[in-house]
C-alpha cells in the first residue's frame, strides 16, 4: 500500500499518510477552492471522509459544490463514505473541550474506515467556532492530533479564518506539519518547492522568517528521511527544476535539467521511456484531470540505475477550448529497495517452485519403487511413511539454515537417530552440503540403516556401524561399514534400497555409489561432487 495519498492541492500533489495540515481562509470561495478538490481526491482514492463545515461555507454549500465534481455524491453519503455536517451541530459550542475524547473519536473513525475496506480517513474541520475561552484547550487538542496521526492512515486538515486568529498564526503553524496557502496568497506570492507559505503568515518581523525557516528545515528533513524530492517542469522552456533531495534521487549535480531528446535518453532507462511519455501525454490532456503518476529508472552519477516513483499535477491556463498545460509540479520517491525486494521475491518463488517439483518427483519415485517391490500394501505404507519422514527431517535442517544448505554431521545424526545410535559411530570433517545433497544423503543413510536393522549389524546388540566422510579435490567421499552382524548374503534381486543407492543418488549427487555385500558386513561407498 502506498505511503502517500493524492492531495487535490495544487501546491503539493500528494500527502503522506499521517499528515496534519493548517489552512487559512478569508472567504467562502477560498474554502471551496481548497476543500472541494481536497475531498474529491479523497473520494477518488477510496477514502472515508469527514467534512465539518462552518463560517463562510456551510454544509449545504459544501455539498452543492462537491456534487458538481462528484456526481454520485448523494449515493456516497448514503453509503457513509463521506459525512458533511455543520460545525454548530457537530461541535459542543461553548462547552469545555475534551482533547483526548476528540482524538479517540478520530482514531475510532479511522479504524472503522479501515475495517470497511477504505484506504484511510480524510478530515477537515472549520475552526471558526472556537471561542477565546476554548482556544487554549483547542490548541492542546491540535498538539495531541499532531502526535497521534503519525503512522496512521489519516490525513487531517484544520481550516482557520484569518479574521479570528489574529496574533496566533505562529502557534497554529507550530502545531501542524504544513500550511496550505489560500487562493489569494497563491495568486500574489511565489510558491516554494520546499515549503508551503500561507497568506495568514504575511506578517512583519524576524519571528515570522525564523518560523518559515524552521518549517522549511522540517519539510526538507521529512522529505529526505522518506527518500522523496520535489520538482517542477515547465513546458515553455522544457526545463525541470529539482530541489536538493530530488537532485540526489535523479543523480544530478545542479537544479535545472533540460529535457531535450539527448538529455532524456541519457537520464532515463530506455525500457521505461514509452510508459513515461504515455503518462505525460495523459496528464497534459486538457480534457483530463492533470494527474501524473509513473515508475521508472534513472541513471545515477556512477552509471547505476535507481527506481523512482514520480507523481504530479499539471498546471493549466484558460478554460474550455482555450485550456492548455503550462507546467507539471510534483514529487519523486526512491523505490530501489522495494524493487530489489520484489525481484528477490520472484527469485524465491521460482526457487521454491523448483524445489517443490523436485521434492514431489522424488516422492513419486520413492512411492513407485516401494510399491513395485512390496509384498503387501500395509508394509508398503510403512516403508513409504518412513522414507518420507527421512526426507522431512532433512527438510527441517534446511529450514533452520534458510535453505542455504546443511552440515553433513547434522544430516547424518538426524537420519540415524532412530536406529540405535549407541551402535553407530560417525566421524568426518565439518562440511556444508547443498539442499539437494542433504535430501539425497538423508535418504541414502535411512535406507542403509533400515537394511542394517532388518538384516545386518543393527539387528544384533553387538553389531556396529561406522560412518566416515571426507573431501578430496572437490569430491565428497562417504563410507558405510557394518560389522558384528549376521553373515551377509547378496540379495537375489535388487530391492528399492539398492536401486535408490545405485540409481537415484547418482542422478541427484552427480557421482557414483558402490555397494558391497561382504560376508563380514555391508559396505557402501558414496562419491558426490560438491
């Protein structure tokens, strides 16, 4: 699930989940111009929305304006995806505030939204109702919201009327992550790519400058920590201007980058160009919503490639047939680790599929050979069960090592543990073997021990088995020697154990097996390429 959500705001196209925003307004038109696209974006993104209206723009006006861009608004209200209420009815006007109860209510709304399958919760509250007596408690509530929304699937915006917050702008700003500019300030002031400046902060004095610098540093740190950067591309000069974080992401040494044919071909991966240009074309279409969203690879200074997710919103001029795009403003985020994890997951699933197929093929061969050699069905069932258990023990060892192989001594101990271990002596150097070798050798030792306990050395208390192994010139040499058992006679025909040792293991181990029915005891020599 993406860590951000489309904002609907021209100044910052996307917001990170857990954002807490302040919005200053002077007129109802300014509320409409910011909040209608804000909630339209939330509804389009399958979010549950709460819009508490108030001064200058009441619930009916909000509902009418939003219905103009969301034709099925009435249906969404009936289905409780969005609730639009007047602040006078929603808030306990004139009563003492209970910040913790209000915040717990937000958390409950968020959990309900997630439980119903929504992407998260998006809210806005018009704060013009707050009286002077309630102001201190309300700012405590804002500070509590600021702490609570972190890491949650919530985006909360608070709208303040500039006529009622005289002298408290800096306090409000300190209790929020970002400040959304009003339409009038956006028209008068120049937008910064690194900080969102509000009209309400147009006050004189050093304190205002310091506050803006603090907010800029906070924003830059947040963008850097989340591996994100912002940019703005203008069609008139074909130049994109990147902030410092974006320059690092794109492997640039300066802010301005000319998007001519040569520069684009060098910077962007050729396999991603077609998708990127198609998304640009869709976003620039005057008939569309102007949203841009794509993933691509960009060349770094050392020649390597980095995966990025880029999203933005097109700025248009004019209306109707005269509407034309002039710029795209947006942000990008590093996806390299996620893409590497996805590639690793694909490799894992392919390897798992390969191993499952090999395991099933081995079980199929074991079952077929056992049934072919069995005298009756009950004995065949027991034999199959024991052989599959031997494979399962080897699997347990491999799981402990994340299928990175196993120690041969551990494999031998597990395979022979059930066969009177006091009569078995094992010796050999420490050697790691592959998963394929671990399974094959576990089966081989199980078959030799089964034969020994039925007919050979392990059928008598004085019988002994010696298992030794070593490595020479990249080849594993494992020996099995029995002594102290009854005289050995060669079998009249090959059973399953002999076929497993002499046929199946040669296939799996890339070596050979020599089985000797010496009268003093069975001897087996297994050679395998490591």
